[in-house]
C-alpha cells in the first residue's frame, strides 16, 4: 500500500517525532505504521537537555542511542532536536553552588554539552535544531531565558558555532512556533541575518505547525514560506498537528469516547488544504513532519492539560482517519 512517504516523495520528506525507547515501547502496529508512512524521524524528547544530561557530567544516551539505531535499521533519516532550549533544561547549567554561574562557566558547560551530544551522533543526523524557540512571543526580540541572562544575547551565536565545531557536515536549523505570523516572522528574519553576519549558515527554517481546527492561518503560512524562501533558505514544517480543541482549559474534555464525524470531516478538509499549500511550495519545502505518529501518542492529550484529543492522521488503533484519505487525495 502506498503511504505518505511514497505519495509525497517527489515533493518533500514526510517525518514524524518518536518518543519512548524504540522498538521496545512501541507495538507491532505502531512500528508498521512508522515503516509505511514516514521517511524521517525526530526525537520527541530524548535528546533534550534534561534527558541527555540531568546532572553535570552524567550523560544518559540509552534512549537516544536506541532511536538512532532504530532509524538506521528501518532506513529512516534523522534530525536532532534540540541542543539548546529554555524549557526542560536543568538548573545546574546556570548555577555555581547556590550562586548564579558566570558567563564563562555557562559557556564552558554549553560547549561540553553540545560537543558531547552532537559529537556522539556526528555522521548519523541530517541536521540539528540548534536553538529552539528563542524568540519572544510579545513585544521583545529574544525570549528572556536563563541562557540569555547567563551568557548574553550572543548565546545563539555561541551555540551555533559550537554545533558546527561538533559536526561540520550536518545542517544547522532554527525552529520555532508561531513564526508564520507577521511579528515573529520578522524576528526570525532578524535572527537569521544576525547569524549570517556572524558567519553562521542556517540553510533551513522550521515552522512548527501546531495549529487548531478552524483557526489555521493559511494566508500567513503561505506568506511566511515565501518570505523565508526569498532569503535563499529552505523551509520545513517540523511539528505538524491539527488540534480539535483550543489551547485554553475552558474547552474541558468534550470527546473522551470518540471524535464526532462532523469534526473529523472539517479536520480532513483543513489538512488537505494545508497539503495543497505545501505542494505549491514544493520547490522550497524539504520536510513536513508530524509531531507523533497517531492520536494516542500525541502530546496534545496532556498539554496544556489532560484531555482526549484527535490531532493527527491516524487514530489510537493506528488506523487512517478521514484526514489521511483527504491528504492522500491531494
């Protein structure tokens, strides 16, 4: 049976994020789904700072090693995610005893972390999300993070330089959410220009793509892809899902026993519209990656609160939903 990866092979790669230890934590049906549908894998959590180095000098590679081995055994390419992030980053990075650590100490720890992690998987990854979600959501430019407070605004330049030292051959990406919208889009362009001025090549930009049913900003996505491509860069949709529930907790948990057919039909129409948009930009989009393989694995069942969500193309039994058929019919 032709799957997503074959259907869109001449346009762009179809990717997926995977969590847990592979293959042990996945069922045979899930492995079959991954094999049939996806060509690129991304670690959901196992390469983030708290998972790799929970305590200084204590590196825990078992889950990441298993994912790299799984990707190789199943003929999947792989991207790394992520070297520097303000979330899930252990506090020890920024402390010297009980006092704030100096710029020099935090830079040294950044170097050790990036060289150890990116160096371990050198030659196995097609690219790295080096710094994730560094831009401010409000009126500021850079997000106020512990990394920025400890090192300064140049912490991004430092991180990209260290990543390049650790792996001279893989691509270095910038990944964020909401950067399809005008304000954050302009901040992304500013950041890319500053990195270029520092001699750092960032050949591709990641638009995460965590969108909500009936609120997909199609025109802004189209404009963002065009704008980023105009700088000579490629574009990736890196964390795609289409939540049937809004972000706020006021939505409650209205569908614990199944999603109504009418909602699944609307979701299918909007997924198809997204893929028509992506195909119009097939000359610059290199990857469209879903964040998790099926509804039962989705992070949106527990974020921003516990509920039953249905954001992906496959249901909890790994069976195709109407959205899958709609995308395959594009």
